[in-house]
């Protein structure tokens, strides 16, 4: 079976140990939804009732797990609805990657239904990294950088993929340079794997603003009262 850009995107998310993607279905990501069906829902697609809730779900997952949260939505209104949740992630310093659909390349600039200038829309909330994938060969580097920056800098990044690009055939590069995880990527993936095995720690929900500086994932077994953790919210000074 021919591999598409959407198939490769899901494969790369699995390589990065991404287990969940929170989103809401729409025409702009039909290629991704078809790929999820072929991939037997791996990583698992968690459908929220609204795109805004999908972004908040990804943010909450990132806060309480310490891992990168991933959310997805269609173009136009769907992408706009992600903003509240993404700003929550940005201001609380947690890593979230937004994968957003867009109208087909041939229709851009033609006042197509629900067409929105997504690069301008996300340029503030995803100021650390924001790119639109216009050809299949562009995807590996863009997706890797989005995940790497979100994980290492604990911020929001966004990848925009037009609907027609999602369904284009993707052929892995045959030359010597192949998109394999770098040593830094492998370190981040291993860190994600270790975090997945640890119990959830309340103090790590706000890692840069937590009063409980001495709390560790192994000492706080999900219950501040039981471990003596004194999480009282963000610092005021």
C-alpha cells in the first residue's frame, strides 16, 4: 500500500513515543483521519466535543504527565478554536504541538470556504516554531523540529498541513541523509518513555512556578497530602 504524508506523520509521532492526539474531526484533516484508520488508531485519537476542549486536553495531559501534548483540528473555525488552550500551554510553559489542517494549496488566496490565514493566526502563540508544509519532502524536518522545540523549550509549536498535501504519496529519502532521530531526539524520546512509567506528580503540573521545589516524581505519589507536598500555586514574587 502506498504511504501518504499523513501515514508518515503518524509513524513519526509513534517514533517520538506520542501515545495520544486530542482533536476534533473536520474536512481539513480528512487525510489524517484516514491514516488513523489504516494505523489502527495508533497513536490513539481522542475526540473531544470541541476543538477548544481538544487543546485544553492536550495542555492538561502535558501539565500532569510532563510529556508533549499533541492536538489537531481542521482549518478555519477549527484552528481558531484551538487558541485558548494553546495560550494556556504557552503561559504555563508546557510543551504542546498543534497539527492543523488547511485548505488545498490550489484554493489558497481564492476566498475558499473557511479559509483563514493560519500563519498570521498562530504567529504569536506558536512564536517559537510555526511552519506550513507545502511539499511531502518538507514534513520530516518540520515535524521533528516542532516536537523537539516543544519538548526541550516547554512551549507551543504548530505545523500546518494543507488537505491535499496530507494525501500525497510520501517516499522516504533514498540518499545518505535520512530523517532519523538525532542524539538529542533520542534523549528526549527516552525521557518521554521514563516519564510514562512514573506515577503522576501534582507538583510537576507547574514545574517552573511550583513552591514545592524539592518535590520529585518518585516522592510525590500523586497525592500531595500523603507525601507532604505543599503545592500552593504560582509564585507571586
